[in-house]
DNA sequence: TATTATAATTAGGCTTGCCTAATTTTTTGA
DNA sequence: TCAAAAAATTAGGCAAGCCTAATTATAATA
């Protein structure tokens, strides 16, 4: 009974937003949280949640927030898969830097073709992670295993490797770039300041950099 | 004074349609012709022509039809460039057949990024023609030289090569495929029937095929 | 608990881009 | 030239998605 309907661009963006918010796990996915994520008005969100509910893509209850149904989840995961595959394409094949790929992938993720994600996946050599270290959902919807800790939770004097950043905004990524921090790069945590939780790390070439607590909370290491 | 505004998806499709109709040169580009091309209602077309006129992307006069302005032309050519580059990507890199690429490129052509067309072009090795033999506009808007004649206008007993088809619909392309006709393929025109203008051609392996006058009018040879 | 702040909802409105039906204009050809 | 056919336009409407402003529920706190 796979009544496979199609989603509008806007519906896809809502499902993706709900998926990300569920994943982050800051409690229930409220209308306000979605509005903030998508930078639009709570009243608009209520409209859309109604529509997504009617289409059985989510369950919505004012008190419990929005929850993806199995089919909503499937749609959302596919969008994330496409987004991350396209990011790899843009980065690896077209030479875009990691701070440029997100916005373009934001458009490419909506391209509809049954075969395209798998063909792209194969063409790219079945990558496991995107240029920000985020795991790429497989064709079956599974996410590759991924273990890491926040840089802000790391132990001093341990050699680690940057494996993911959880903020793909150009501003943040360019800031990291400027500090000399990139994906898969070894770093040594020298000290964590007590008073402001800022982290002093040593990069290749003995270069030392202070990262604010805010930044350290967006960097995952292993 | 390059007041570079952005077009909606629908506006882009109208500009592209007008571009193609201008190119075909069946006289003026009327509202009805556009409606037919886009498979929508003439009343809707009038709406949109008004909007495109206001934005100075076209000039519209009921009697003279729609004509792209310089800036409208620029937008249209870029869309065509993107469409054809993506078709090459889908065909050459992802292994799609020539009847599958059009519909996906129809979506990809709307992806917006200043650098993308040029980067894609470079990545693909600066192709001159798409998988249907249509010339790809260069970065500066120029079209590569292209000389060919319609198969229906060809002379009997001449060895020629299929260089372009002017109908990218899957049905037509799959029909050609089934007949054994593909791009860059040598064919010998054996005879043209007087009574129905159908064309008998010889393909590789001495295989002989009758093509209807309608089909022959959509195949370009050189 | 009562008050206040926050969240959710409702009502009403806007733009885009499409539609149908009716009307007017233009073209064609008898 | 004039009637019929074709093309263009106008009027009125609709759904998707967004908005603001006003209202109602819920949660937090003095």
C-alpha cells in the first residue's frame, strides 16, 4: 500500500528540519523550534504541520510536538542522503571548499529522480562522510556508525582528530579555516580554561590556537 | 547598472520557452505558442508576459509577440547552458541514457550558483554538445558553430552522420534507439519515398530501416 | 496560587502562478 | 468586404505558503 505521493519543496524542508531537530534531541520538536530552524513565522509552521499531519508524514500534538512517521522519516533521510552526497560531489569533483557546499546542496537535495542518489553514490565511490564529517545515510536508510566526542568535552593532553563540525554555516567554517582547523586534522588539546571553558589546542607545526567554548561545542573529535 | 535580480523558477521556464521558440523561428512568439510549449493556459501566459515585461526581461506586443531583451536573453542562455551541461554530466558520468537525461536536467538547470556552470564545464572537459547533439552555450553566451541538415532534406546515396535530434522526449529517443539510431552514427540514405516522404536508411551492419517523414524532420545529419 | 511570560492558534490578508468562462481583437478566407 | 475562426485579454477564483495581529493555552515563577 505504498501510496507514494510527492512532497513540495517546502514540505521537504519542513521534514528535514523536523528530522534535524529530533536528532539534536533538545526535547520535543515544537512549532516555535521549527519556526526558528526555518527562519519563518510560527503561524506558518502551524499551517504546514496541519498539512504534513493530513499527509501522515508527521504526528503533531501541541504538547508532544512534531514526530516523523515512518514514511516522513524515510522522506527526510533521503533528503539528507542527497544533500550530503551532493556536498561530496561539489567538494571532491568540482573543488568547492567546505564552507561553500552547503548552500548549493540545499538546492540540489530537492532534485527528484529515483536512481540519482544511488548513481551519484557509486560515482563518488560510496563515501561515508560529507565534507563536514556528517555521516551519509545509505540507500537503505542506515547511518554509518559514528563515534566521537565534543571538543568541549575532551580530556586535556590527548592527541585527537577532528571528525565533524555541527555547524555548516560559511561564517563558522571560514573562521575554522582561518584558525587552521579542518576535517581529519590531528589536534592536541593543551588546556581548557576554567573561567570561560575556552580550549587551547595545538595544530600541526606546533601552532597553538584558542577556541571559544561556543566553537568547541561545535567541533567533534575522536 | 547591472540591477541583477533573480528569477523565479516559473519565470526561468518562460524565458527558456521564449528562447526556444525564437530560435525555431516559426514567426512571432505568440502567447498561444508559449502556452502550448509550456502546456498551460493562454490566460496564464498573458499574466506572466506582463510580469516579464515589467521586469524588462522581454518586450511584449500583442501583434509582434514576445521578444527577449538583452538581459532576458542572457538569463535564457544561461539556463540552456546549465541544462545541457547537466545532461552531459548525467550521461557521461552517471551513465544515464540519452532518453533519461532531459527530465532530470530540467530540474538541475535551475540550480543557482555563480560558479557552478563554469566548474561543471571544466570538470566535464568543456564539452561542445549535449547527448542529443545540441550545442552548449559557452560562458560568454556564444554557441559553438554547428552545421547540419535535416535528414528529410538530405540527398539520396550520401554517407552522413547523425549529429543532432531536435526532440528530446523519451518516447522519440527510445524509438530511435530501438531502430538502431544514435548520435554520431554513420548512416547511408538509400531512398526517399515520393508518396509519403519516408526515408530508407542503411545503418552499420547493412541494417535497413524506414523512417517516417515526421521522424526524419527531427534528425539532423552532416 | 496568582501573575507573567512563552507557546500555540486563529483570523484575515498577501503574492505567485495557475485555472475557467466570457469577451474583445485580429486574422483569414469565402 | 464581411463572417467565421483563432488569438488575446479580462474578470473572477483557487491553492500553496507565507505574513501580521489578536487571542487562547500552557509553563514558569514570585
